């Protein structure tokens, strides 16, 4: 088990965890059965029962950082999903404080009962076994798939399964590429291409998006270096990277970001951070400080999906916003709905009134591009211009739209 793996395997008879050891992880049992024993102070060993598929073992130690309270040995060959302390910490970091407090109190009381009685070998008559309760609860919340995907995503980051595809941001008037949005893709070795709408929410919920975002920023910076060698005339082409609220939760977010810029010798002006309106409302204090520092570094800030759900003109002067992306749902509806067209016109007016760049996203038809041009919206992206492309196709796209001047 020296290499990073999504699953852990133990042969029958192996000790999975020993009483008194430091608890660095818990396990979710997928296959096989384990036996649990507790050694009392007088040396007597109590058989605490067994656990099988659907059960979690070793969970207490990752919650309260206490030594293992029991020894667990595989009775059969076992296939387990690992839940590390870091996994657990990321999951509870943003939880409601009351939930965290109650969970901690329950655990402390449970450990106290264990210390006092040193026995849980006899279950109450007619009571449902802990193993069955755990399995039913795990099935209800679909925890197996969540843990498995998170573990596989860790492997994906470490073993190069992640990819970036780049969708060009186009000047409607000239057809030239002004920049690219970097979009994360996961090429799973067995399941093929996993859609972002499946793995991005998982990565955000588990906190793994932080590591994935750092990887994406580094990849983009390295691409910029390669592009500058091939096409030094395109040093104004920028790249946008999406950031989530989870990224901003990380105290080292901006330091790591700036460290990557220094390491790769990339100008901050070549990068845009794309965030959603929800992020501004979730953590206004922390976000404003971070965005102000981004502005000081020269990094532009773009609001993605502008106009849906939480739109408020108030934050456009509260926060250092450089550009807005009109949500694609407005672009698709503006030719059929006069009210939507009015909203698009209102958003476009912010360009002159607040000196904010406006980008129309999700442009899929020539008629949409023509209408936007008539409204003096000159910057857009969408399938009409180009689908997201892998890096090997990016250079030919640039050669076509931004030909080298001789």
C-alpha cells in the first residue's frame, strides 16, 4: 500500500488497526468482514462483534484524536474505502457549529461509557444491531459512492487523470481570440470521461477542489509559457480559471496562487479568476479581502453566470469586479422574450456606467451573435465559435483566428 490507491485491501487475518495506536483514518467496508476486540486493563479480551459491508470502522479516532479503543482484524479478505483525518476535517470545517458540537459531545459520552463499562458484548434483546443500523444509514445517504468517488479523485489528481480543455473568448467584431476559459475534465481509466457536473460538486463538498484548483492554475501557467515561446505576439491573451467558495475557505489560497505565479514566472495580468455570485454572498468579509489582494497582484476578477438567482448591483461597487459573464440562459431566450432582451441590455449598460467588461457566454447560434453585435456586445464565448479544445488543438485554433502578422 505504498502507492496512492482509491481502495485498500487486507487479507484474512491481517490487523487493520490496533488498540492504543494513533488513529489516522477510518474505513468503510465494501467487501469482507472484520472482527472487533477490546483488551481490558486486567488483560481480559472482550469480543465486541463483527462488521461487514456497509459499516464504518475506526471512526472515533479521526473525530476526537484519541488512540484506537479496539483492535480490528480482517476475518475475510477485505476491500475498504479509506476516510482520512484530512477528509473528515474538510467535511466538517464548514458544518453548522451546533452540529459539530453535538457530534463531539455524543462521541465524548460514548467513549466515557466504553471506559466505564469496558463491555458492549451483549446487545439489548430485540434491538437492531449497530452493523445493520450503519449499513441502512449509509445506503440512505449514498455514502459509498461519495467516498469512492472522492478517493478516486485523489488518485486522479496524483496520477495525471485530470485534463484542462480551453474554450476561446472571442471578439465578435474581429473574430480574434481574446482569451480562454480553462475547464476541468476527468479522464477516468475505466469509466472514461466523467462529466464535470458529477465530480465538481463532490470535489467542492470534500474539499479536494482546493488541490485540483492549484493543479489547474499551475497547468494554465505552464501553458502560457509554452504559448509565449511559440507565439510571443499573443502576450495579451488571457486565461480564466474557475474558483469555488471552498477555494476561498482555504487560508493559504492566495499564497499558493501567488507562489505558482512566482514559480512559473507568469504575469498575474494573464490570469482571470472566475467566481459565482453565491460566493460573494456566502463569505462577504473573507472574499472581499482576498479579491482586493487579487486586484493588488494584477489578477482580474470575473463574475460567472451573472443574472441568475442572486444578482445584486450593490456588490458591483463593493467588490473589485473587472468583468461579468451574462448567463447563457439569457442569451438563449433574448430573441424570444422581450423582458429577457431588456435584461441583457441593462447588463450591457454596466460596461459604460461602471467600466466593467461584459462577456456573453453560451452563444450557440449565428443569430445570437448578430443580435449581441447589434447591442454593442463585442465579447462572447460558446459553441458557435468553438467548443472547448485540448491544448494540442489550441494552437491551430489560434493560428486560424489570430494569424501571425508578417
